[in-house]
C-alpha cells in the first residue's frame, strides 16, 4: 500500500514542476481479481482496496487530461513501477496516437518493446557478449507519448503489476 503515496508524489511533483500546467494527471490503482460469474471467469476491479498480499495483481492507470484551450503535442507521461511490485503487462490497449516505451534503468532511457540488453556469458571457456531480450518483469518505468491531446480531452493509460 505504500506505493500509492509514492506514485502520487511523483505525479504531483511533475505537475508542480510544470507550474500551471495545461495537463492534469490523475492516478488510480485497482485490485484485479478473477471471479466466476454465470460459470464464466471474469475480471473484477476493486478501487480503493485496503490490503494486498504477495501475488496480487494491480492495475496502475493514469489519466492525462488537457485543461487548456489548445491542442497539446507530444505529451510525455511517465509512470514508475512501484517499489515492491513487478511489471506484468499493459492494462488494455494503448489508445490511438500513443507510443508506449519502457525503461530498465529507473527511467533514464526509454525504448519500445521488446527491449534488449547486453550480457556477458562464458561459452565453451570463452567470454562472449550477447544481446538478449529483456523480460517485462525487469521494466522499471513506462512512458507514453501522446502525439496530440486536443483541448478538453483525456487519455487513460496504464499497466499491471504484481505485488512481490
């Protein structure tokens, strides 16, 4: 539960750094559970949950709303993976006109999936550097770039994490 205030502070800090920003960011978290309804497995989202356990699945979503009277271009929205959680997958499909990128270095650099990294291994007694694909569980932050956000509109973006 400590992740909510941390994320809100990150988003609030971003908004304060922008001064009177034309962009309002709203963070929401929901507990995702699989339940049976009419013999079918379906997802139930519980906002404002009070407790989580290791293994629980959460949706982290941020809504970016343009409160100005003009279209905003190339709006970057960053959201860190909370401490004590592991990135699992996007929460739904990114809206049209949004580019999604991921970071494995704490948000210093971002790139589209699949990310690659270099590792040094020993093969047949020789040290070899190989490029390998990064597993999504290694992602530490997500950045969405909204190509155009017209005045008075909003886009909701998100990902799922698992509690460690």
